[in-house]
C-alpha cells in the first residue's frame, strides 16, 4: 500500500498552501497596523521550557508533547543511560513559551523600554486524539506583547483578533467572544482552594479524571465535557467573586474599553483555558455552528508571571493564537470555497515543432519581465495546446508560426474575447527587456501592456 501522511497531519496542497500564504499576509497587514513585527523561533525547544512555562499539570505538557530525541541520545536512553537535561527536547505545542524565552534571552524589553510586539506563524505539535478540527500538527498565527500591563493592551489584542477574523471573511454573526479574568497570584490560590473544597463536596457526581484534577489543578474540571461534571461545575464558585481589588479594576477597565470599541462579548466565568501561565484577562473566540466540539478558532490572555518562570526579570505580557485549520473549516461552513488555480498571464503555443526554440526563448524573456507564463513540454498538437492554455486559465495565448515569425510578427489571442491581433515581435521583446531590468518585486507589467490587442486582424 502506498504510504500515507502520519495520523493527525494534513498536506496543504497548492490551492490551500496559497490560501495559507494569503492568511499570513492578511495577519501581517492587520497586526502590522498595531505595530507587530515578525519573529521566528525554533520548532523544538528544551522540554523544560514547556514544563516551566505551560505547566507540568496541563494536558498539553503531561500528555500531548512530542519528544524530539537525536539518534545518539536515543541510543543512550535505550541503553539505560541518562541524557543531559538540555538534550531533552520537545516539538513546540504552542508558540508563547518559545517567544517569551527569546524575549528574555535577547533582552528585548530592557527596563524602562516600550513594549515589544511580536507576531509568528507556523506549525505546532500536540499528540491529541485526531478529529475534525483537531490535528497533531496544525498551524497557528499568534501575537505576543511583552512589557505592557495596562488594560488598553488587553483590549487592543482582543480588538485586533476580531478584526483579523472579519478581514479573512468569517461573518461576525457566526462568532462569539468569551472573556474572563483568572485573577493573579494573590487571589487565584484562594479561589482554587475554594473550588477544590467544592469538588470534594460533590465528589460522587464528578468523574475520576476530575477528582484526580481536584488534587493538582482543580480549575481544569471546568473543561470536562462529561454532562454530570459540567452541571456540577456550572454551579461551582465563580472566579469573579474572588478577584482582588486590583484584578477587579483591571478586568472592569478591559470590558469598558471593549464596550467603547463596540466589541460584543460574553463573560464566561468557566473560561479557564488549558495552559497554566495565564493571569487576569483570558479570552476565546468560538464559532457558533459547524465545527462541533472543536469550535475555538482562537484564544489567548495575559501571562504576567511567564517571563519569570522561564528565568527572566518580571515582565508582564499577553497575546493570542488562532488556529488556521479551524478558521478554514469555519469559512467553509459559511459557504467559502478555496480560490483555485494559479495565475497564468500568457501561454506560448507553437504551430509546429520548428517553433519550439523561439517559443522557449520568448517564454524566458516574459518570465524575467514578471509575467506568469507557460508553454507545452509534451509535444501536443496546436489544438491541445489551446486546451491546456484554457485549463491553466491563460489570459492570452501567443501563437508562434513560421510565416508570422518570418515577417517579425506574433499572433496574440485574447482568451476571454477570442479576438486575435498581430503584434510586432521586436517591439514586444524590447518591452519585456525593459521590465526585466527592474528589480525583483518592482512594477510587474500587465499582459496588455506587453501584448496589446491593438491592430485587429
Ligand atoms: P490555544 O488555545 O491552546 O492557545 O491554541 C490557540 C488556537 O490554536 C485554538 O483556539 C485552536 O484554534 C488552535 N488549536 C489548538 N490545538 C489545536 C489542534 N490540536 N488542532 C487544530 N487547531 C488547534 C495557545 O496556543 C496559546 N499559546 C495562545 C496564546 C498566545 N496565549 C497567549 N499568547
């Protein structure tokens, strides 16, 4: 049997790959307006970074990390030898820990400096059970803002995320934004203990997994999908009743800024998110229909203690990540179809084989000038060359024939109108040479600039 891609992974075939590029470009445009600059961090990091940053008790770290072990170290492990802690590596399950590690390592926010705003896009890896919208390798676009404590930054990143979703075409009415505050080191431990006591009081109604969670990380029980646990946790004490005055004030300010910006949201006191680094504001965007249980298309929050956790000085931070695959599913649920086929400005057809060398020369000149061009490479008849040009969506076809070539002319057919025109070959070549002298990425000519349909036959 032919080999298949590993379970839980997807190939991004050309149409989708182009769409992913469009996604990243839109993110760069939207987030660029807010001052975000790109950063790329490694796809694997020391396992310790995720353990310290995301939290040992989270599902992401305790169950879902792919370890990355070099051949040499694997041999050592198999032989029962130990390996150095810095050689214990894992594929990144998310981007925040790596970005914060880079910010600390390169001292990107020296004391007193303005906040640093970073964005990234790329694959993340989680060994979850694959299902619709849940993959083992998936693509995220994320932003992280380090060195900003003010509620305006919380509101700003939330607004930015919603702007991105609408820019990409997800209808506003098909999304809901959930917000909550997770409190801080002062108020959350008190709340956590309160939830633990509550869970012990309801032990008989909760599943074993939740009761195990009650020991290490009781807030995780809010995410349990078991209906009985969900009903119990619905009636659990609410974090908002336990926030300290400063957290209360911060949360109120974020909400009032969102109100002022006309952003609709629902306060969800059960929103705790699956990563342990969050403090204060957390948020998640879900699509209302079509994605089943994997309906979160993006989420994030504040993490004012994370820089210290990874060995840096106290630096507040916040950000979000959105899942490309789930956004695509949401778009498709809203009737969107992937734009198909690449662009083709010009197809060069040969009347007979003697024209192939001249056609090949013209093809290179046109490409150097910035046009997207193609010719036949399989010895097709003129008729099937036209069929191929049609299939490629060519705007115009240049037909090279011995008689025209001898007269220094070239026949051009406009594929939309089926009109034909004779153009002067030397003049066209001069124009192509002019455009190819321009720096790459300079002004690209339009097909009608180079091959006008002027003097009709
Ligand atoms: P997260 O909520 O774990 O947050 O992931 C963000 C988004 O990635 C989710 O809303 C979802 O769209 C997508 N996603 C997560 N897991 C999968 C999966 N297995 N398959 C497909 N898509 C998935 C974070 O990763 C945080 N780092 C966000 C953040 C940034 N918080 C602060 N800064």
